[in-house]
């Protein structure tokens, strides 16, 4: 059944999809129905949509390419705003690239290569959008977004458009002020430095080859399940206590890389959450190290004893 606000939404935003299956929009291929999902055509439409949601008191969830998400089996209430290639313009001037938030990191990396700019090779194989990457302060190998981001255009929770510099963004290990303040990233400016085309390409190819060799890229997942604890790889700890291949329902600790949980066929979000909780508990019992989730759990609450954040004393 459609609620009144859903009827109104589709009248104003013709591309809105009602009762959208989130499994179509997550790399994990998991998730219940969102009341509505809209992929704005441009920034103006995104701003109008957000203000419409504020006026009607409808909760908003913003997503990018869905590569770091575990969406509840019970779905997401309100409107999901998905930034896709409608909002993916990329422009380069001197050493700076300005990209709209929906641009994929791989596309921004290609732009950097085209202009012989180095410093973004680390991001070429991360499957997310640049908006999601700033939100998470994504990183790999020798790089992270924090090293390259100079400025971000955001819409704040109360609907104001602002430009945030590096200090205001406060990028830190898999965290940012954007995440804490529930802003929406619209545009990102990065600064790189001049390099040689062949060297940049070689490094991208090398890092991508390492990724293919080590990570289960052929399986649905959300990347690293847990954040890296200080001085040790979480995957090493999980492997050490024999959990590689451990399975609950359709969710499995990857046999290729213990840091990933993969969907081996029709996993529910509850299967993944139960497996995450199990792994967290076992590693804590064996090693006295608390693994905290890197994967973002979105939507209606699910039953879990998973500890999401470190308990501050
Ligand atoms: C195979 C694989 C490999 C991966 N490797 C890496 C890796 O090496 N390093 C790494 O750091 N990550 C890695 N990831 C995780 C993921 O790709 C990154 O976190 C990526 O930056 C997420 O971008 P996204 O667009 O998919 O964001 P989503 O998954 O869609 O969203 C992630 C979070 O960002 C928020 N968000 C997204 N876009 C916006 C926006 N425009 N404004 C405000 N909030 C927004 C969402 O609400 C959510 O909380 C990997 C994932 C997979 C599946």
C-alpha cells in the first residue's frame, strides 16, 4: 500500500521508485525495501528533493555506489537518495580535479591518469563513488582520501550549502565530520601532483593486480568487514582462530581473504550481522581485541549484540 507522501513524491519527482529493493543497489546484493529511492538528475533536483523531505518530515538516507553497505532485511523508511552517474561530472584544472559526488573513484583515477597527475593511484581499484569515499575517508595501500581532498561542497542537515576545507572535514581513519553531522556531499576537490603517464598506469595496474590476487572480487561483499585494529590486520586475527570459510546461512567469512564477508547465495542481512557478531566475539575471546565494524549498517533495526563503537571511558 502507498502512503500519501509516497503518492505526492512521485508526482513531484517522476523518477522516484517506490518500494525499491535495496539488494539492487548494494554490492552485497542484500537488503529489504526502501519506501522510496530517487536518483536526482542534477544538484538542483537533489537540493529540491532534500528540502521536500524536510518539509514533509520524511527521513533521508544518502547512498553512493552501495559498496560499503549492509541494508536491513526490513528495509529503509523514508527516502533513499542515490548519487549515481547523473551526478558524476569531473573537471581538471592544473593539479586539481573537481568531481561531483556520484563520480566513481575509478573514473576520477582515469581522469588523473589522462592529465598525468599522480597521488590517486591508491583509489583506482576501490569500487565506490568519490562522495562515499570522502564520507568513509577510504584508503588503500599507501594512500587515503585525507591525503588528497582539499575542499568539499556539502548540504548540511538543515539544508544549507557550504564549502568545507580540510580542517572542517576532519578526515580520520574511516571517519569524517560529514558522517558525524549527517551532511550530504555534493562535490569534491582533490589536489594531486604532476607525474609520468606510464609510471602512474603501472602503479594502478600493480595495485589492481594485488587486489585481484588477494580479495574475493568475484563475490558480493562490502569490502573489509571490520576496521583495522592498531598495529595488526583484522583478517590475520580472524584467520588465526580458524574462521576462514565459517558460514552462517548465506554469509561466509571469505576463504580467500578473512577480512571480507561474502554473500554465497541469498544471504540475509541478519545472516551477515550474526556472522559479524560471532567473529567479533570469537576474536575478542581469543585475542582480547575488539574488532569494530567498517561496514555501514543502514535501515530498520535488526536483532544483534554486535558492538558498533568502542566504549569510551
Ligand atoms: C570489493 C571491495 C573492495 C573495497 N576496497 C576498499 C578499500 O581498499 N579501501 C576502502 O577504504 N574501502 C574499500 N571498500 C569499501 C567501499 O568501496 C568504500 O568505503 C567506498 O568509499 C564507499 O563508497 P560508496 O559510494 O560505495 O558508498 P556507499 O557504500 O553507498 O555508502 C557508504 C557510506 O557513505 C555514505 N554516503 C555515500 N555517498 C554519500 C554522499 N554523497 N554524501 C553523504 N554520505 C554519503 C552512506 O550513507 C554510507 O554511510 C571496498 C568495497 C568492496 C565491495
